């Protein structure tokens, strides 16, 4: 900490890619809305980047084909993706969009709403991510949506959201997730300004296991932030939003792709260097910082260029409002030099975690220090009221219904 390294310039490529809105200062941060992520998907399969003209062949009477997979949730087990209890090995049945009753908007994603819906077949509530195909195509993010689905289907972990159904209409793609109504970590952080350290430690330990599990299965997540962590009714976390995740990563198969959320980007990514699992451990340090201090480690009122300059060349502010142990751990995670960062294996043994039994945490047996106040599945106390006022069903467009042929395999598990 403290010793400043020679000032580095980040690549022009990063400057061009990140034409994002300005960043927040610590003072104003709590008032602001959620941060978007961006990606140029330079490591995506180019076959999926399809010219929009090819996608707009209008076809009348385009029926939606809908498939359902009646997967059992495996709450108690934490198993490897290839094991027999992964999400893929389940029966499949057919459902239709009309099998879901859409109730309330509970979140907003990059390409559409997330709506609480009740499935009339199994009588369960789901968080249904509704994505407009035209938006996905416009943003050349077909690969992102397909990757989110394919990666989630291989996963089975206590702290990772479970995808239960995918289906589609002529205009939209739908992903029905296990519904967690404890609210986003971002929502609770905004309310409380910052979390007490014992709560931060608990969330950090659960997130640690989720990330470790992904890495053991050669997946990098790349979008860790309080917006992408939600709580279940008991107060355990779930990692959601696998739109930027990448599979088949190894130390021998690194990637260059520029994607993530500005404030959380590691310096090596901004510098256009190759990276792998180090991306997520940097963001893990950022997450702990934001939870204990109440604002991100790196912020700027002057925009993205200044923010990136700070990430690459300056240290976050540390003070004694938090424990010396947590300051030290964050410094070890946010070391500019990848080689000198604390290794993932050492993290559970850091003094800040001395009161946490990581094995118990992994088995979901460590009692959450905070239990969200929820009285029923349709209790919206932990949802941002701005979302709840929105119409869960977008008005149907008049005229011919476009048909986008390249999502044929989306509905199949
Ligand atoms: N399973 C879920 N249960 C409850 N809320 C959810 C769930 N999945 C998503 N949400 C809400 O919807 C928001 C957007 O979902 P997300 O998957 O992060 O979309 P995007 O990829 O576009 O960011 C989340 O931040 C969260 O508030
Ligand atoms: Mg998100």
C-alpha cells in the first residue's frame, strides 16, 4: 500500500470501448442507480455475430415454441458441473408462455425486464428474465445470451442461481430462474450505506465459494458487483447474471476480452493484457471494499478516462473507520501487480476471516447474520419500488410479428 508505481497509460482500445456514463464520487454514489456492464465480446464466436438485416425477415403467424425442463433444485448439494446432479440431467416437458402468470417487475436487465411470474404447472414463483430478441441482435449479444444459458445449465452450487426453464415467443427470449426475494445486495447497501464487518465477512465467504467453484470448472464470471448478488429469504447469497461469464478458461487459455463494469475493472484488463481467473479476485477485493466503506474503491466524477487512470495508477483510500485486517486483505486483493496479489487458496486463512469456518459456509450451514424481512413470496419489501410500478407485460406491438430464426436452440435444455 502507499508506494505508487510508475504511471501507466491504458490502451486506446479500452478508451474506445468504454464510452460509458460518468462514474460516481463516494459522496454521490449512494443516490445513483445501478451500474451497467459493457462488453465488446472480442473472444466470442463470430458465427453468432449476425447482420441485423438477416434477422428481420418478417413471418406471419410465427408460433412460439416452448420447452420446459422440470429440474429439481439441489439446495443441499454442491457438486461439480459434470456430475449427475448438474442442472442438465433432467426431464423436459413442454410449456407455453401462457403457462406463466406475470405479476410484478422486480428488476431491470440490460436487455429487458425481470418479472416475478407464477408457473401454473408447478405452482412455483420464478424470476423471469425477458429479453427482446431485436435488442440482443442490435447489440451483437446473441453469444452472451446463449452463453448465459449454457453455462448456467452446467452449474449446481448453493450460491449460484438456478435456471429452471427457457422458452421464447416470436419477439422475446425468456429465462425462468429460481426466485429469491431477499433483495439485491445493492439495494440493502443503498439503504444501510455500508454493512457491519461481520455481515461483509459472511457475504464475502459465500461469494468466495461461488467464485472458487466457477474457477474449478474453468469459468470466469467477470461481473461481480452488489447488483449481481441477491439474497434468498434466509439471507444466503446467490450469484446471478452470467451474461459476461466465459467457459473453457485456463491459465493456458487466457483471454483479452474487454468487458465488465467500469469501477470494477482490473488494471491488467484496462491495459489490454491477457487475463484469466485474476479478473474475479480483483473484483472480489472491490466488492469487499464497497461493502465495508459504502462506496467503490475507485470512482471519478470526471468520466471513464479518469476512472481508468485511477484504477491503473492510484491506490484506494483506506482509513481507520474499518478494521486494519480488512484494509490489509483488500490491499492484498487490489495489488496492481497480479503476481503479488494474495492467492485464492490463502484467502480463507487471512486474519480477517479468523471467525469464519469456510467449510460450514460452503455447506450453507453458517447462519446468515441478517435475515431479510419477508412475509410471503409476493412480499415486495426488498424490491426497488421504481420497478414495481412498471407494467409487467409490455404492450403488444401491432402489425406483423417478426421472426428471428437464429434462436431455435434457445428453448432446449
Ligand atoms: N432469480 C432472481 N430473483 C430475484 N431477482 C432477480 C433474479 N434474477 C434477476 N433478478 C433481478 O433482476 C435484475 C437484473 O437481472 P440480471 O440477470 O442481473 O440482468 P442483466 O444481465 O441484464 O444485468 C437483478 O439485478 C435483480 O434485481
Ligand atoms: Mg446484472
